[in-house]
C-alpha cells in the first residue's frame, strides 16, 4: 500500500518548492549497481488530473530507484516561483496540482528490466494517455562523484557541514558536523536552516543549557548546539519516524549518542498520532513520544512553517523556561511576520526579527508571559 508522508510536507518538505529541482522520493530498497538504468520523463501541466506528488508515489511504489520534479518553465518568463506552504486543508492527492508548478517534469530512474511493467501499471492506475520520454543512462559514470560535485561541503558560521562522501577536515573552529543528507530535511543548504545554525552558534546560552529542536528533520540544529560545547542535552521532536531514524544515526556519527535524544510528538501535541498503526518498524526501532512532563528548555528552536507554528503555539510556549528561556523560529516568510506576531504575542513580551535571507526570516521570542 502506498504511504503518503503528509507530515513530512508539513514539517519542512514544502521548502523544496522554492527550488527549480526537488527530489521527491528515493527508494531505500533499490540499488542501481550492476543494472541497466533508464530515465523516464513525464510532463505534467495544470490540465492534468494528477499531481507530481501522486505520480512520484506511484513510481516509487512500482520500483523506481529515485524520483525528482523540476519546473519546466524555470528561467523563462512563465516561471512561477512557489513560496507559500500548503494550506491547513491540503490533501496530497487532490491539491498538489494547484500547489505545484504550472508545467512540471517528473523524472524517474528505473531498472530496464522493470521498465515495461512499471510504465504499464502507472498508465493503468493514473489513466495517463501518453508514454514517458526515455533514455538509457551511462552506467559507467561514477554517480557518487557526480553527486559530490553538485553538493560540496557547506560552511555555516564556525561549522563545516559534511555529507557521507566528504572527507573530514579541521578547517573551522567548531570542526565538522557529519550528516546523511538523505530523506530528512536539514543539511544547511536552505536559508532557514543556515540562519538557525548561525544564530545557535552566536546565541549566548547559559552553561550546561538544554535545547529543544521541534520539527528536527535531520537533527542538524540540535547537533549544531551540541557542537558549540555549551549544551548538556539536546532533544528533538519530529512527526516522521524516518526523520527520527536519521537523527539517531547522525547523532551516532557525531559521537552525541548520550547527549541527544529524539522523540515523536507528545500525546498532548496537536500532531500526535498512534504511529504504530501507520508505519512498519524494524525490530530494533524504538519510537517514543515526548514525555508530557519534560522539564522546560533554555532554548526552543523550530524551523517549520507558519500553519504548524499556529497549531503548536501552546505546545512551544509550554516548552520554554519561564525565566530566561528563548524561542527561536524560522520557516516563515517576512510577509508572514505579522501573522506570526499575532499568534505568539499572547505568550511572549518581546518578539523580534533577528535575521533575514532570501525573504525568509528568523524570529526570536523572549520574556515568556506567565499564564494564570
């Protein structure tokens, strides 16, 4: 059965809509080593009755090794940048066409030996009237090196963020932070993540502070805090079990297994769901909901979109230490600041924009107002 990770879109994947090319899915069970590979290209427009997300789900379900989507009008007068997040009533299978580019190319990499059956099943299920364009891929190419060229190591402040194919080098004050760069959002490439990483490094936290990274994705912000050496504990929360898996692996890769813990939302959270009924777990996976009695934090950071921030206002405020605690939020556009201010003004006496990049802002909330 196909699984639609709406929660991943909610907590950050929508940022991908800013790019002219975004990887929608990558299969974890397929490998292209030793296989003849074919690239299939589907062209979608607003007149089509299916969305890029729906098509990508089907392609992965039937054996595609990776899927990405690109704006066919990129660089042209017809290009339509999309900055907004999905609405609260957003439905992946019915609304994606209106939330995505007007003319979109969905590209899939598939093994040649399943190409015919895959195309047939896709056409039957989605009622497509045309066949995709196809071309054979050169399997002699070292795709790891090609990927490395496209994604070099990133330096954010005093931290160098590296992916699996990068060599460790002590070229920055805080050294290297190693991340998978896989399915979970957060590798330092997006402006909101960069702003958060830089701000965490500059923020003067108390000694042995505790940080909460809400909507943690890859765990990059929690781990950045630990790299500064000023935090005794980092807690991360995400709705996606795949993100929790990635966070745990990233914590281990950076020797923070004992200082970092990652949870699904608390039972009291508006985003809590009984995860066991929706996801298949490996035998060694243990997913735990954030305890409702978790002590407040010196710093709570949330790099997520405005709609979930609206729903999480009480939750996030309750996690902030009532004395010196600070809430830092990114994932919102400058044009959305007044909406954010109106939502969080009842909880904090001081709310200010601390950084801005490419229309995205980082907002810091201080002086928690004690609730009666």
